[in-house]
C-alpha cells in the first residue's frame, strides 16, 4: 500500500487510541483489508484503508515507523502471530493481535436517532466546545450536555466560570423523538477537528452511544454519559437571563475582543488571572491591578448604565466574543447572546 495513504489513514484513526497502554487492543490499529479501526475503550474511529493485514498492530510504534520511512510502498507479511513490514530498505516485525481482540462493534445501520447533515448542530457544538470542565468530581461537567426534544437540540457546557447554551433546530423532524446525554470532551474535540477539513454527513444518537459520519467515510463513535442535567442548566440560565437588560454590541465586538486579549496577555505575563470589569454611564472598563503591573482599558459602551463592577477572568471571554450580538452586565454575571446561543461569564466577586 502507498506509504503516504497508509500514514494518513492511521493518523486519522490515532485520535481514538488509548492514552495509556493498559490493554494492547486499546492501543492498536486493527486492519481488515478495507478499513482501519482504533478503539480506546471509549472512542472508536474507522476510515478507509486497503492495507492487506488482518489483525491489530501496536499503534504508536507502527505510526512512528511508517512516518519515518522514505519508501513509496509498505509491504506486509503475516505469520505466527507477527507482522513483518517493509518499506524501502527498512524492515520491522511487530506482534499481530487477532482480529477478535477488537471488541468494538459498530451500531446497526438502523439503530438510534439519525440526523442527516446537521450543520446547525455542528455550529452549536462549536459554540459550546471551548468551555468544558475538567474536574472529575463533577462528571456531568466533563463534556457537552445534549438534549433533543420538540425538534430542537439544546446543548450546555460549563467550566467553573462560564456557562454556555446553544440551540439548533431540526425543522425536518416531525416525530416525538427525545434524547438526553453527555458527549465526552474528547469526542467533541475529535469531531470539531475533523470537521475543519471535511463535511459532517450525519450524526446518530443511541442508548449510551453517539456516532458521527463524515463525507470522506470517516466514522467517529463514542460511548456517552448518563448523568445529564439539562433541566438544571435551564433553571440556571433562566435565573440569569430573565431580568437582564441587553444592549447591541456587534459594532464594538472587535474592540472589546482586542481589549480582553490585551488584558489576558498582561495578566498571564504578571500572574494575574482576574480583572475587574465595570460599566458606568456610557463606558465599559477593565482593570488589572496588583502584582507587577496595573492596567486599565476602556471603551464606549452603548446605553446609559448604573455603576456595576464585577471580577471576571478575561481569558474566559475570548472564545465566545467573536460571535456575540448582545451583552449585559449584572451583579451576578456578564451575559452574552448571539445567533443560536447564550453565554454567561460568572461574576467571581461583586465589588
């Protein structure tokens, strides 16, 4: 098989390899002559690959060797539980795992709820994907909470300082389908990464699993969480947004983004991860003080506001700001709305 094509297929599937080599099968590429599959116990990725081997080969070793070879073709010979591979003048022999050790089985074609070309859903996932918690004591934060009912997807993600809600409507669905789950952060990251260069063709949700299929025939599968709490998120967002007064900020978003980037960079350089954001009259300001630097930035802000000052983490705003249309500063949070999403940046301290 052409070395470049084999390398590309393995790189694509490598995102599913187990992060730790606690089980050889979870750290191996499995070939069947038509496709290659990697399954790390939670995530599976399969793609086209006509490498004439039946079985599994340790992923990181094979990936390193194929990537370092200079020949055009990779040849294989399998016997007695070993695979001998040749490329140019290089030869390597590796253990060959039986195909039966791949315990991943793709869902049946008719299983689950399938949505074709869900572009609005992909956009919603992008809005939430930058804000996923990493605290294992709160597993329901370590991914995207997804709820589907009444023909609409609602997604929620949160860190300690940020809560994001995004919505995607599915006008073609007239059924009574309903579904709730948590999409793991690693699945979300792999999905968004592959979607940068390939179109998402369909996504399916089943009991305890989700599967995304792309137009290049790459399939990304994941087990999903069961401790989803969409109603809790809905309650929190309702409490924050119901009485907030918003102003249109599209005209100043670029200036606001530059200001927050500047404050965040100075804060990182001086070891300060918090700043005071304030509105008063027709002005918005951000102040960074303490440590080795004192910084104050301001810009005109639409409306006429009473004085409010809250302590926030400037870096938490950077991913969401480019998509913002409206903004509100309250004594509990800095709130944003945009096309199909809402976001709340928690006030760490009210001053």
